[in-house]
């Protein structure tokens, strides 16, 4: 990563507590679910878990 801000590929207002899933993917809460998108701004949101509000990644 080069330190640039990159808009995620989701036009909705996003949770203020996103989590990195790995070096290329960001997870966030939206509409009472957890979604993941590529961190480079490409792709589309993928549902990770319904009935959830905030991602938590165990490392």
C-alpha cells in the first residue's frame, strides 16, 4: 500500500470501525450485516454474515 485514500466499492454510508480481513480485503458493518470488499476500490460488497453489526477479526 502506498498510503493513498481509496474509496471502497460501496456507495452506502459505512460503519466507522472497518477491519482488515487480510492484506487486500476490508470488512465493515452495514444494514445489520457484515460485508467485505477489496481494499483497492474494485469489486462489489460480499456478504460475510447477517444479523451482525461490527466485524471482529481474531489474529
